C-alpha cells in the first residue's frame, strides 16, 4: 500500500525495527574512555564523527555510566529528539519517560528520575529565557548536529557561551559530522586563560562490520538505466552552476521513478530500502503519485513535519514481502537511523525559509543544498548495510555547491527573538543587540533595528527615556508568554479583545500546529477538501486565502470533538462516579474508543490532544498576567450554540482506497473495508457561531497584515498619488488597458484613464499575503478605513483595585435564596458576609466539630458542623437545603507543602460532585464562585478541571479583602508584570443537550440519592 501507514498491529511479514544492534561495533566505542576523559577535563569539547558512527546515541550513555548525571542533549528537530530518545531508552532497557526522557514543544515525556533528557534547541532556549542559569542545571549539555544553523540553535549556542563565562562547573559538548572545526574553536577561544576547545575526531573504522558507501552522480545514471549520458545530462541538468534556480523539472520525478524501479529489479533483497530526499510537500506528492500504481511492490512512507510522529515512525518497519520506499524532506537528514536503508536518492534541493520584506512575512524558496547537507544525507545509508547514494546533479555541478548552508539568523526577521530576549530573566542574555552580535554569525544591525521598529510600533516594546534601553510593555510580555509564533500570539490577544478569547486560542494554536486535526490523506487533495467542507462549508463566508479556510475547518472539527465525543465521555464519568455497581470503563480502553471515533469522522487523535494541551498552557499563562479583557471573557464555548445541536452517527463501510490503510498484506488478497460516518455535514453553517468567528478571523488577519505595512503605507500612497491613480467617478482602472490588451474600447466597464483608482488586491489582506509584492497590478493601499494598530487599543493589565460591588451583585437578592459557604474552617468569611447580607440566608459548612467556642459567634447563620469537603458537603447525607441555594462560595486555601496532585484532586472532586448535584436535582440557576490566588488557579489548571465537568468561567475580578476578610493563601512570583492576588472566579454550569445524550439528569438523580461513600 502506497501510504503513510496508520499505527496498527504488525502483520506477520513485518517487524517493528531491526533487532537490537550490536553497539560494540560502532566506531565511537573505541574512544569511550578518551571521550569521557576529555569531557571531564575540558569545559567545551567538540566531537566530529561521520554519520552513523554512534555519537548521538552512545556519548550520553558513556557519561551516564560514569556517574555524570543529569545530561541534557539537544537535537535540531522534534522527530530526531523522539527517535534518539527511543533508541537510547531501548538500549538501556527502560521505557521512555523513565531513565531517558524527552521534551518537544508543549509535549514532554520525562520524570524526576530521568537522567538523560533530549530536547529541541527551541525548548532549551525558552527555558533559558525563563529560568536563566537554572535551565542548565546539568552536569553536561550536549548540543548535537551543531552544523544545522537554525535561529534557535545559534541563540542556544550564544546563550550557553554567556553562561559558561559565569559557571565553571558546566561541561558543554558540541557534536557534528560536518561542522567547521576552526570556526567553533575560534568562537570559544575567549572562555578563559589557558582554556580551549578540545577536539575529538572519531575515525572511520576499517572493520568489515562498517558498511561501505558509494556515491554516484548524474552522469553515471545512464549506467543504471541504459540511457545515453548526453541525453540524461541535457534533459535533467538544471544549470551549469548553483546560481541557477532550483526549480524541479517534471522529468526529474520521472528519473527518480525510473531509478526506484531499476533498483528494485536489480536488488533481490527486499529488506534493502530506498530513501528519497525531496524538498517540499508538493514534490513528495508528485513522487508518491508515480509510485501509487505499484502498491503490490512497494510500501511507501512519508516523512514530513505535517505527518503525525507515530505515523512517521512506521517507516522504521522492516518488510519481507515488499520493498520499503521512504519519501522524505530534510526531517530525515540527521540523527535518525532508518533500518535497512541501502539506497539514497538525493535531488540536491532543500526548502529554505527567509523573510520577504515585500510581503512582510516568512517565505519559503527552493535552493540547492550545501555539501554539508549532502554529506548528512549520504550518511543515512551505510549504517545497517552497504549503501549507494545517487546525487541527481553532475559531479562538476556538485563541486560548485557551497560548503555550508547560510545560517537562518542571517535570513529571517528576528522580531520574535528580539522580544523574547528583552523578556529574559537573566541579564546575561536580555539585551538582544549585545547577544546577537555574539552569535556565531551576527546578523546585520539593520535587521535588529527593523525588528525593534516593528515591536515599538505594535507597542510590545517601549523606551521609557531616550537614553535608556528598550523595555517590554505589559502587552509585549504577554505576547512572549504564549510560546507561539508572533502572528499566532497577536491573533489570540486580538480575539480576546473582541470577546472570543477561547476560539482565538484554538485558531492561534492551529496556525503553529502540524499536523492538524482533520485527516489529510496524502496525495488526495480532493478527499481532504471533502473532509474540510464537512466541518466548515459555509458558502456565504468567503476567505481570500486557503489558510483561513483550513483554520476555520479545523477549529470546527476540534469543537465537534469536544461537544460530541468529549462531552459524552464526561457524562459517562459522572454517571459512574457514584454508582459502585456500574462497571468502570478501563483507562486502557478509552484511547482505543477515541481513536476509532476519530477515524469514523476523518480526524486524527494526537493533533486533537496536542491542540488541547497547548490551549491549556496558553489560558493558564493569561491567568498569570490577568489582562483586562480576561475579567469579562465568557468561557462558555461557541460550540454550545445552538443547544439543540445533535449528531447521530450513521456508519457506512466502504472498500479502502486511500492513504492510511491498516491493511499491510496484499499478498493475502483480503478485501479491506473502512467504516466512516456519513451523517454530513458534521457541523452546519449555522452551528457553533461559525459566521461570527470567521468574520472576526478575517478582520484580525487584516490587522496582522496592516501592522507589518503600516509604516510603509504613507510612502506607498505618495507613490500612488505621484502616478495619478485617483478615483474617477468611482470606476476602477482597467488592468487590460494598462497591458494594451483591452478589446472593449469605450464599452469597457472599467476606466481607461490613468486618473482611475487601481482595484484593491484581495490577496494583500489574506494570511499568506500577496506574493507579487510591489509588482502587483492591484492596489495595496490600506485605505482610510483600515484600522491603525498604533492607535488601536492594546492589552492592558487589570485594574488592581478591587471593587466590592462586583462580588455583592452576584449574591442572591430574593428572600428565599441562600448563600452556601463551603469549608469555611473558622467562619472567617461567613462572619464578614454577615455585614452585607441577611445572616439567616447564609449557610456555612466546616469540617470542625461543634464546640462551645462557637456558641452565639454567628447569630442567624446556619452552620453545618463536621462535614468533610467536598464529599459530605455536596453529595453526602446532610441537611443542606439545596433547593434554596442560589450561590455557592468556596474560599480556596491551600498550603504550599501539600503537593499539587492533592490540591488538583480536591478541586476535581469538588467540580465532579457539584455537577452531579446540580444535574441530578436540576439546580441549573446555582452560581459558583471560587476565590483563590490567581497563580495557584493557573498552576492547578482550575479552568480545565471545571470545564471537564461542564462549569465555564464567565467572569473574574480581584477579591476585596478589606470588605470580606483577608486571604491567607499567597504565592510569590519574581516574573515582571505577572500578578499574585486573590481573585474571585465566577462559574456557570452549562448542561449538555439531552437531545444528544438522552435523559442523563434522571440517571444522575438516581445515582445521587442512592449514593454512598466508598
């Protein structure tokens, strides 16, 4: 099957991977003692060794075996982090997350006992920004693949060097197969008197166990294919030197296809695989489409950042019945050993991202690889068997390639990096102008100045006085705290200002997320379009760009998952909580049920969870800073509109014909069927407030475009004015007249006068922008109606002065309505409430047994003594008159020494029991107010705990201690502009639809009134 295989049980003709390798034969093993000795004796050690020599997997283990722990290892890519962590864990006989762990993006699998921890450079950079030197509390920091010059990698190197100057205990190891040795030695020459970078070169072993690699160039291809060498060179050569464009010709795909077929026919061992390097998703699709008719011969796997990690790891399988072909971008270029790769076909291109100053955004461009990149690709074979490398350029062309690719720090806008550095805790790294000049390749100061100009214009930075340094504003620190791209963070905060914060968070996450929740069958765009339209297909909402449609479709898919699948599971959990006779769903069964449900609805399980996890991180960051818009940000999701929404699955089986098949054994000629839900659309155009959210998205993306171009709009308007393009009777200029091709003459609807206004470019305000830039015929004029970012409102901190009336207005006003104060240990808050409302309407619970000390202490207040919270206070047998309760108050006080898990468990039970009580007794008007420290609220993820039980945060505000009593729970913070104060959080319950889930209230009523403690 030509596909990216979905994770499944392996058929009899496939194995998970190669047998456990014999590490003793690796070249690095011969230098084990010397490597450890040099790292102990020197603060910086550079290890150079060919790809496949074992340095990535073995050096950390050498150090751990010598007691040097913990050890941090960075890799340039997420896939490499996970792959190497799994390899090392397997070698040490442990599960990932135990002795060996990893951290990529917002996902981590490690424990307190982890001794070797793998991270991406981006994760380490963020930790150094937040924690300073504390982020490097390791005995050894290994920076692997240092030749890969991402912005994050270069900044990590610069920051680590700064901290090395302050700490003499840290050991740093740089590793690469192709690094420029002299440059790195020179970079660290100023560490200290008498110190130098120790170099260790791992020699290529001459043992027979080390496999051979043979490199062939374009002119040699005819020997394989029986083609005339001149014909091959003429047809497939892209130019005489690397200054030519790197566009891929259609003939080159055919050439690769011919090579794959010829290799297959001439190599009898089916376990020898073929790895093809291609630069883009499009090129992967083109090559895949040629191989698709040969599904009985090849198992084709795709390695691309949009492919789910678990799916990508299916490429590690060894096949006995089919030949494995891996189509990969540079994700497979370093650190990863794919078992059985005997042939590498390298098209010698890569996709390079640079800052397009015209479009004002990052843009990708095809370029020729460097010799260093080609060497890395060469190293993907010859690891587990002899290898051949086919470079699809001539030898003379290859010799003219650059030695190394230009570092990203010289190609990109550094606006986000500059902001993050200004927000760094450590003074050693919080001046970007200084730190960037200490990078291995310092960027042009003008680039830094441009970044500063943009950040000042968007009010993320300010200069308090003309002679001082720039400082991050509250808005700037808020942007930096969200751990997303600059555009995604900007979008989230703008959505917050217009009252759609939580929808904005999901869209912002989707902007940075790969892969996305909606299944994207590789090579089948028409099918993906159908899947997308089943979630967002409103013909009345027209986006200019495809990206916006993608974001909205995946937002609706995420919301559909929450409302249909997650709400069902939440209700089932509540129903089982108090019913000891009900069989409990096992923890292991739920993920399988969810995976099956996702498959029915063309969704991918892991991206949904990734979006959900990052969502929580972002909402908790906002609770730490408390921007003004958060106070009135209604947390009831738009996916509860309309209440009457329901979805009943209508499942239908059909023959499997797409990508992602679970069938791996065509030799048995089994007819494989897949089951999908055909109750379409899953989300109709009038559901989930799609129209309102889409309109806001289009408007905010327009603002993003404006904030990049605002400074140039005036000069652009001057140019337009000088050319004489003005409105003439409201008619736009004819574009064909300008080109001399208009054949309608005086009958043309558009103006043939140069005084006419050019029509507005519809792509200019899309997320991807207009690719024609200044050469576009259409106008990029912002126009007088375009909002100005610099004059618009921006995020400001919450007013720190509490207002008692905000709390009082939430208390019941009717004479028969009561306030229930839970777990008021010494009646501290109940006594203060007596000053503002009738004591006879206050019910207070406490775990303290009744004693004479409290006699006549609170006359009129009904005190429930000796009730443990939350079980006895909410669902246990007690005399609380729940029918009279209109407001539940809990002043949450925790001590720092009790542990987060205990606190979180208590809060979870509180919301669970209260949801059962409210649903079971139909107390839907009850309002819940939790008062607690905002940092603890964030730390314990209280909003998530509430949401999991159908409680949604509707407002929050500072608690007035002068009126209602002092609040003892305090949490210290050192982060600038974060706040630490008691906040009253107001929750309303939103019952799920009984149309969708049936009469769950009766079930919970029976559970509640038959409940017993267990």
